[in-house]
């Protein structure tokens, strides 16, 4: 199985480039960063089949696509749209490379809604057609009263303070790698665990290399005595300064 997958960069380079992760789960971030560089020795059809299985298991509904190398889903809603909900959809694309290899890029489009917009008048509310037909704007008479006047307001749509955001779905790409090559995934997990353990508990050798240490005290030998100089033969001895008496 390990031969079916090739990494664009060495695992050590990926871990080194990732550095110290600042997210909630450094281990998962390192794994997802490594999985995003995977190149598979598998046909795109096999990878997209596995992608569809993972999407279905996660509760996404697949939509038909005219592109055989593209998979996308409808919006998945988590929460109550009347109070607040998270919306997300998945986009997965397989890219053919040379030598029969394939890359997979997965993206997630997501945004959050915070309740429904205020109810608003229907398209025929307050008009003669609405009064005569007892419609809400869409032709329905379900809310018409005895006077024939229907309810003139319809429910608002979900409100979102921001536009949908598209970003790389690293968690999905890692799940795909673990699905098609579990042996490689286990190998990468061991490498990541060893890397994090080394960063958390560095060896004594690395501490000595990185730290600043004082040299141990050393005994300094006594300096040899200076040689005495004798005046050459026949030369007058140097005069000693005379003592001064007060």
C-alpha cells in the first residue's frame, strides 16, 4: 500500500516547515498539512469513489456533476435556521498528473446564519389580486380568513452577517489519505508523534547546543619568576636612589 502513494516533499521537510502549530490541535494540523501534499499512484476514479463515500458518511448529499473529475454537494445545515445554524458544502477535484499520478484538492464553503430575516410582504399582498384571490403572494389560500383577505406576510430567509467563505478542507484530505492508504497514514502519525515529543522534551544534547553555558573553573599555573639581570663585566652598577632625610 505504501508504494501507491508518494509525497511531494519529504516528511521531515513538511514537519519542519510547519513549525510549531498555533491551532487548537498541533498534531492534527501537522497531519493535515502533510496530507495536503500527497500525490497518489491511483486513478482519479478510485479516489473520487472514496471521496463520495466519506462525504456520504459525513452527512453530505451529493449533487450530479458533468465533470467526471469533480464532486460537489448541496448545503449541509447544522443547527436551527430560526435561531442560528452553520452551513457548509464540499467541493472535491481530482487533478491528473504525469505517469498516471493524481492529486486531490478538497475545499469547504461555509458560513453562519443568525436567525431569520423579519417577515416581509408577499408579492401580491395588499393588491386587488391578493384580496380577490385570498393569496399570500404565491396563490395559496391556506391562511385566508372569512373576509377573503389572506395573510399578507411570508417567512423571512436565513440571515448571515458575512458572505460564504471558501477554504482548503485539510481534514477531508487527511481522511482520504487514511482511507486509501492506511499504512502510510499510520507511518505519518508515528512521525508526527515523535516530532512533537522531541519538541516537548528536547534531548540534553540539543539543550547544550542551544543554551549558553559557563566554562568550568580552571587552575591557572603560577607565572615563572622573572630572570634577574646582572650588569656586564666592567660596567658600573646602577646607582641606587639616595635616601632623603628630612
